[in-house]
């Protein structure tokens, strides 16, 4: 059964909330098993939930990111574009980055199949 658009938006909102709460497994539960996830620190993409888990483990050991979705819109090609307020601090709390970015999601079977950063 295909998820409706409201359900897919809810998946994305909850994924951000769980990411910010460092509930990694809850976010991964919202991903397709062969998810392609943008690697914002090192470039490219990581593929699969285990690779995303390893990426976030490295990321959270180095920095403290917080990403708040401001708006989610469909782009007409079946993707969701999320305007995000991104705040990144070092582990001591010093502000490193405070900016707005766009995350672009492709969904499959109601799950996150791909995330790109624009």
C-alpha cells in the first residue's frame, strides 16, 4: 500500500525530530533499506542504513548539528524539498554554522529512499 502525501510529510517531520533528539534507530526505521544519503561532511553519498548509521556516528562524535524543517513542499517531480534551518556547534558548544539549506528527498514505499543537499 502506497503512503499518501500527508503520511510522507509526517515521516520527514518525525525524522528531523528524531535526528535532533539523537534517536538514530528511529530515523533509520523511516528509511528504505538501500537508502542513499548525502554525506555533508565528506562529500558524495552513503548507501544503506548501516552506512548512514556509521556516518552519523562519526558526525556526532565530531560536531553537534541541529536541523529544523521550516517548510516542506513537493517539487512536481515527486520529491520533497525541505527548507531547513541548520545550526552546527562543536562539541564544546561553540557555534560553527547557522544557515539555511535545502534537503531534497525521494520517497519509496512511504520511506526515505534518497536525500540530497542543495
